[in-house]
């Protein structure tokens, strides 16, 4: 990836972060922590990787994305809005009574959402079903899914991974946002899910661990996924991330898992994002 | 009485899937390591490329089915009622019911007539669980003819369906000219003193109970209610109006099943006495199907005797 492109993506990710913060602030509830940690993944996925067309959100031949960690809907909604699936002002209606933007993704209300999720552990099964379906129908469709590291505590995740490996679903790309935190604290203290790389490998996946806020590393990870075509192995991308990334007072704080910024906190956060924009430009 | 042919509705399910497989390309069948018992193995033998075993991982099977259905396939997923409606309630609710996906759940081994396996495998809660999911169609066939048509109807219906099939062989009382429709009850026998509304294998028992009552001078209407949701309210209300009292019969906890569905309609629209016959908020146990049905008050003789004890029947 050239320097210019990397800068463009970095600026885009700042925009995604701003929209996440504005949306959760407007709603007064929501999950900024994990949304911010996955903002770079979403930026890369929707700008460089996934083959979709916002003008035809239901095109049968499109790639699919399933947000297994459904609570980071604000990040998905932000990128879908930027891509033109719906107007960006809709983001300020997040979680409100008349909004199509439900607290967790709903495939029947929001254009661009391929599966209704929110209950942890279930999205990856649906993604595996889509990947199996694509293979069965002989279609060249990639299926992407994003999980949280805390989410891997759900037994269904491992049932799904076993299924994906058993049926050779090399068209399935499982990314895990490894920010090391869950609602009640550090995953290593609440329920240790590590070593995730060895677990996914033992279940029959090809695993790559990357720095999840570095676009060059994300590019490498997705290249690995494409290289796995024909290998009959699902790809797992373990993205080392920081929960709340980009907002100093939210970073690595479990307390910001499911709490929205108030007006004062929003204004402070936006100042930091503005400073980040200046820094990217000057680099 | 002439010898009646008996077939377990799980056998009908397997055979109907195979028939469906011959007629359609988009049907896929999944099982969780019970293909021999659920009879999906019949489909597997005929169409191995459209059969996906999921291993002993029912929750994932429900989610995979949701994903397959978004690709335009029509998945039928099977295991015992206990491990689908029971174990996967939340996957069915959130991954299938909430997005209203076109997944068909074929749950075999419903009720206490599972027999010797005992209470852990005898699901008497599935109607209650599945009825409570918005948009879910809940069905239970009375015999082989109805079960085979139900599978076809579920395929033709766009949306989630739950079907409960039985393990034990059950009398076939429908002729091949019978026409099953989702949401339609069938008056199996006319009568005006009391209406018996039954579902699944209890319909045959209710017919036999009506025979016993007839000998005692009581004219019982027997209604077969293969669709528990959406309920055929018209037939229930006619029964309330014309018979004045209703007895429901189901191989399910009396809490949350057919009986309470009927109560809901009757109490809101035409209050009459409704007496619920079923499993009285208890767990089952090991034994033969026939012994269990007798012990739990669900054979024809018990049903007739229980109806005779009602104050309104004296």
C-alpha cells in the first residue's frame, strides 16, 4: 500500500470514529469502546476488500458481511452511511424510536446489513452458513465476519469454527477484534480466552495475527485470506487492537464498553480527532 | 375393528423430505448426528450432496441454517424436539425468528411417547417455546398423510416453521384425499355435547375416546388441530358456540401449549369452559410409549374417564 492511500484510509477511519461518537452521543446509549477498536477494520474492509454495491444492497452475487459482535453496530452504520447505503444524518437517529438503526443490526430495516445479530456467538454460525451456501451454489462469494475476543467465550463460536473447517470453507474470513476487554474487565481476568491463535489453529483454521490499527498489516492479512483460496481452510485474522482507540480517555477502559459520551466528552473527543487529522496530514 | 396401518410421523418426515428433494433443487437438509432416528437419513441416502451433517452442535446448526436461507436455499434442520426447540430456543428466536428467515425446523421425538429414553429426551415444552416467537408457524401432524403434506406446505410457505413429529407408530386415519392447509383445523367427527380439540398423536386417542363416550350417550365433536399457531380461531369459536364446552388434548405440558392457545381465543371472544388434558406440569420418565400415555392420563380410556368426571358432563 502506498503512503498516499494509507493516509486516505487513516483520514477515513477518523471520520468513522467521529460518526461513531456523534451517533452514540445522540442516542445517549450504545457501545463506543468496541466500535472505536474496530473502526480501522471497517475502514479497510469497505474501502479495499469487500465486493458490494450500495446501489444494489441485495445483489445476489455480492460478498457478505456478518457483524457477529453486533453491539458495535455504530461502527458498521458509520461505514455504511459513508458508502452511501443511507444518509449520514440517519446516524443521529441511532437507537431512537422511529429509526431504522436498531441498537443491534437488523437485516430487515437497514440497507447493507446482511444478517440480524446482537446475541453473541450467533453471527459466525450464520456467516458459516452463507459461506457453505455460496460453495454449494458454486458462487464466488466471500463471507466476512467480525467477532470480539470476549465473544469467543461462547461455545457456539467453536461449533461454527469446527463446521467451517470441516466443510473446507476457505471463502470465510473470520476477524477477531482482540482488544482484551469485555464488559466486566480484562478478558484475561473475567474469562481467559487465550491463546486464541493456538485454539483457532487447532480447530483447523489458518491464523494470522496483526496490529489491527495498521492498514499495511490489515492488507497483509486479507492477502493471506485470498492466498488461502483452494486451501479448504477458513482464515482467521486476530487483530490486536485498543478498545476505545482514538479517544484518550476511552482507550483501554472497560467502562466505555457500553456507555455513550455526553456533550462535554464528545467535544473533547472531537478535538482529539481533529488533532489526529492534522497529524496524519503532516506525516 | 379392522387392523389400522400405523406409521411414526418421523418416518413420514423422512419420506416427505425425499419426495421434496426429487421435486426441488433448493431444499437442503441438516441434522445433528441423529439422521438415523429423525429419518433425515432417507433424504441423505437419496441426495447426499444436499445433506449437511452438523455433528453434535445444534446451536450452530440453527445459525448455519439461517445463513443458508439468506442465500436462497430452503434448509430443513432436524434433531429431537428437546435439542431444537429446547436447546436452541435462543438461536431460533434471534437468528431465525427475528429476521423471519425461511428455515424449517423438523423436530422429532416430541412428547412423552419418546418412551424408554426418559425425561431428559421427552420434550413437553416445545409448543410453548415456539409459540412465543413472533411470526413462527407451529405445527404437529396427527398421522402419516398429514405429516407428509405438512412438509410440502412448510416448503411452500415463506418464513420460519416448526414441525413436531413423533417417535412412536401412530394410526393412519386420513385418506389420501385429505387436504392439509397451514392454519386450518379439521372436524374429524361431528358432535354437540362437548368438543375435543387435539393435536398430533392425541387425535387418534381423542377419536377413540369419542367412541367410548358415544357408548355412554355423549356426543363428542373431535377436532384435529394440526396448526397450533396460527390457530384456527373460527373452528374453536364454532365449537364453543355449538358444544358449549371444550376439552383440549395434547402430549405437552398443559402450560403454554394447545390448551392455553384455545383458552386465549375462547376467553377473549366467547367464554365457555375449557378443560385441558395434557402432561400436568410434570417431567416424564422411562417406560414404553403405551405405558407412559396410560400413566400420564393420555390414552383414550383415561381421556374419556376424565371428561366424565367434569361437573358439566354429569
